């Protein structure tokens, strides 16, 4: 089995999945930041396919950028401009070429958290 990467975004202020939230994945090599893919979450707060599927998976350093501000503005839950949270970058490493990496985001207008999920 080859590794792959997934995510899930939950809006903790509403208790619902964050639908329509844009996510961009970058591969980091030294100071270089190369865009791999851009996706949007579905009605379950997940992408329709893995962000980094098995046939494209490589170990290394990555960055997921969650465009939370666009989502919060659209849902009317962001608060006053400028928003406290706009783009949320999460940098992480994937060392196991056979593992499923899951990087979820728990989001509210004034806080977020993440962890390595399963």
C-alpha cells in the first residue's frame, strides 16, 4: 500500500462540516514552495478525493493552506474586517511512504486546531 493525504474541516462554531472551503497543497523543498493541487471541501467538509493520492505520494515537507477567511465571509460568521483568521497555513512532514496522513482542521472565527488524524 502506498501513502496518501486527506483532510476534513469542521466549523466548530456551527457544529457543521465546512463546505466549500478552498485548500491548496504545496510541497516544500528548502526555501522553494511548489503548488501541487487546489481543492474545495464538499458538503461533508472533506475533499472528494485524497489531496495527495497514492499515485502521487512522496515523503517530505508540505504545507496545506486553508482559505478560512473566504469561507467565514461567505457564511457570515467571520466577524468584522479585517478578519482575525484568513489563510491558515499548516506545515508538516510525511516520513512514512506507506502511511495514510490525515490533517484535519477544527475552525471557528477566532481559533483553529489541527492534529494528525487517522
